[in-house]
C-alpha cells in the first residue's frame, strides 16, 4: 500500500512540475524550494548522524560500582 502512495505522490508532483515549469516566475520559486529542501535535508541528516563527533567511551553503570 505504501508503494501506491509513493506512485501517486510522484504522479501528482510530476504533474505540478509540468504546470509550474511553463511559468518563468514559478521556475525560480521551484528552484529555490528544491534547493532549500535539499539543504535542510542534508543539515538534518548530518545532525542525526552526528558528523564530526569522535568516539565516546561507554557509560559506566552505577550499579557495577556498588557491587565491588
């Protein structure tokens, strides 16, 4: 069922792109929208992955220290 939603969204998005691309004002808006979306997606992915962080030592459990 999820594939049907992706196919439907692709068809609708393609139809909107064909209508919007014929208008020069919409071309600029579409380019700005797609560029902004790509940059925000990249920023989100880097924030989730934690690009640039070094390896961290494992946390010590307090329970382990009490038992010794």
